[in-house]
C-alpha cells in the first residue's frame, strides 16, 4: 500500500464496531509508527503506545501490563487503542495477545489493538495459529517513486539511486553520510535485530556475506552452487536457502523463482536476486550517484531492480506473483501472474542485450501471456512507476 492508503485503511478499521488485531508489518523506518500516530491524532481516540524494542526483550508479562494500561483508557464503554511495537521480540507473544483479546471480547471492552513489526516473521510466528480469525495485516513497504517525488521533490534518477527509504531522504545531499546511515541504521539493524536476535543462526558472518553478495548480484541469476564458491565457510546449499528466507523475512531482498509453468520446477530453480530497494545496493557500493550514472550498464541494473522492487512491493496487496524466465540464451526480466493472467516484462535500461527476442520466445511458448517493454518510447520507466497496478497495463485484459 501507499502511505496515504495505509493511514486511510487503518483509520477506517479503528472506527468500525467489529474489532480485529491490526498488524502493520514492513521494513524498518518506512513510516509505520508515523502512520499510527497520524491516525490517532486525526481520530482523537485515547491510546497507549508501548515498544518492546529494549536492550533485553521483555518478559511475557510486559504485554499484560501494557494491555491493562490501555484498558484504563476505555471510559464508559468508549473505545481506546493499544499500540504494541516490536512485540515479536517477546516469547509466546501471540498466545498472550490471544488470551487478553478473548478476555476483552467476553467483557465487551472496546479496545482496539495495533501491532507494529519490522519483520515479516510477525506474520508467521503465532498469528495464523493463535490468532486465527482475529487479525488483519496491513503491509507497509518501501516508498514508491510517486511518494518520494511528492514528499521530497526527487527526480526519477534520484529515486533509482537512493531507493525508497524515507528516513534516509534528508541525508542525500551528503552522500557518504547517507550511505553510512543506510548501512548502520537500516541494514545492520535489520540483520541484528530482525534476524539474528529472533532466530538461531549458526553462521552470522555467512548471513551477512550472503546479503552483500545478493546486493552485488542484484537483478542477476546466481545459483547456490556458484555462491558457495564465493562465500567463506559456506557449508551447504540448504544453509544458503534458509538464510535467504531469513533475509526475505526482514524485507531486505527477494529471491525470484524461475517461471516454468510448473510449481515443482519453480521451487527448484536458481533464484534471481532482487534487493527490495536500490539504496541497499548503492549504499554498500561506496560509489557516488555520479559514478553510477556515468556507467550505462551498471545504471541499467539499478533500473531493473527498481522495476522488480516496484512489482514485489506494490503487487503484494494485489496478489501479484513475480518470477523471471530463462531458456538457453533467451531471457525475460520479470514474469508476473495474478490468477490466470500472465505478463512478461522486459526492462530496456542500457543493458547490452536486445529486449524483443526474449519476449517473442516467451510469447511463442505461452501464447496467452501479454508482453510489455518498460523503458521503450511507448512505455517509459516513469509511466510504469506512476501507473497504479490494479488499474494498469499489467492486470488489464
């Protein structure tokens, strides 16, 4: 969702008589806390905010303590809101939330609960089992081009280089400082707090190496076997696959599977590595905006990552699945599917290969699929990024 859509959706849900646990999940520093603060200020609903992002994770009893403070704000059956931030750091949090939520339901206490989390693990650990039927998820991804344009006055090239992290936007005039901020406050914090603190990782150094290599090979297909030769103490391909899933859970990257028309073959394919913000690539490169812009081939990689990240980040709410396709020397950058509709997308961005042969081969093999070239005179990168996916070319008959 776009940020304005997130606040609108949350505002509407907090005013409904029927209550669900609202789970707002997404990367660090994309505006989740700001969104709930804006909604509460607009609605003038009594609220209690508490964050579990402490040096040592609080005990389970911490949730009940915060819950009771929020209950005290429900006066004469008037609603109130409890906001719990980073609650996934607490052991057995979902069972405690279920217990307290069901207790409020029996008492008919109109307490709305909002849970914020910077890790996608929030959506998988306990929610589907303990809180089945009691929660709704609001996804808050990295910001889109139109959001950064409207909020910060960025050019399209600036968005391609700096990516969609709004918290880093005030620093772009000082590029070394911006890169250090992204490395320390976004990347390292996500690795240490969203992954290593919540999971058993036997080789933390390998996890970090895998992330750096995935950014170095952004928008490229690289098999686990080839990665083993470039990583120190890499172990087995199963280890890399499990670490990939952890990096995906922290909203840092996505390993796109190969489109084959067969789910079995897709699961066994080598992934195409897609960082979910180009800023992750450029911050690790230690090269300036001018240096990237001066090299058409490398800039083309950033453009391709921008397109792919837009498809993944914006398509999640629309049920859009994203793949790549390759057969021999023929290749298509992205294949997107929603239901029975399939579209093959090629990105023309300075890469040294022609777009049409891959699209033509794909269309011949999958006759019902649509084809689209982003960056062509007929359909520019700007048009693609400004096009709302639900009403746009991708999903239209």
